[in-house]
């Protein structure tokens, strides 16, 4: 699904990444581990186009995307979550998912006179993802009112709603309680049915439990 060869990122004279080679199999869960400061999040930034690669190549499904912009990479099938939860706190869970689904067809933003509820395809995706997240009972609550664990699952759901080929998850269980961690583990493991998953995690119990490759 994804390959890198000699991938590197430099900030001035500082090498944040150097000579990274990855081979990510389709429909697998591939974990990236390492201490703080090792460059894990920088790797995600380079894969998603948030920062430009200083050297090397990134290839998605056989297509060289090294020079592609971050929004082009989204349209080509890459989605991600962040270490710090990034949601629309003043919108409901369902609306967050609808916006993520609608992001696949950004041209619709050029029709502001259309009501949001007219986008049935996006709403159907939102409802489908809500069920898969097991968050249907709170679908009408504002995202800012959800528990931390629910917010983290919602963020993964927003990545899912874009129907990507590859989902990158940056420490998805950070700050979670035990019960929420079990739900997130099940969700990530289940993602591989439809997506390829690359995730960063410090909890080695989780890594060893759900990873195909580390």
C-alpha cells in the first residue's frame, strides 16, 4: 500500500529523519515505535505532506507522491489523526463525521445555498461510521461534551469517513482509561478489514496485541 525509500526530513542542519525505508502491506496494522523525539510524528508529517521530504521517495499504491501537496494526498486516499485531538467542538458527533465525509468532494463547498441535510451520501457515511464506532447513543451530542475516549474514537471515525486507503493514527490511545483502550484496540484491529493502518503507540501491550508488523 505504501513504500518509502531513503526518506529524510531536515530542519536547517538538523536531521529529524534519515534514510527511512518502509513497506506497508495492504490491509495490515503496521506499528511505529520509539522513544519521544525519535521522529515518529515527523515521519507522519512527511507521509501526509505536512512537511516536505528533504530526501527520498514516498510511493502510494505504486504512485510517487513525494511532491504531492497534503490536500492532494487526502484525495489520493491518505487520512490521519493527531496526538492532540482535533475536532469541531461546537458541532455534534454526527456533524463532525458528515463534514469529514463531505471533504471527499470539496467542490460542494461552492454551493452554500444547499442545506447540509441534502447531502444524503455524506449523512449515510456518517451514520455508518457512528455505528461502527459504537457511539450511536451520543451522536447528537456536541463533540466538546464527549468524554476523552469518545473524542479519540470520533477522531478515528473522521479519518474513516473520508474512505481512505491508508489511515495514520498518532498515539490514538493517549490519555485513555482502561475501558476506552479496549474499545480503541478493537476498532483499530477492525479497521484492517477496509483500510491499511499505520499507527504510533507507546503502550507496548497494545502494540503487541494488534500489530501485524512493528
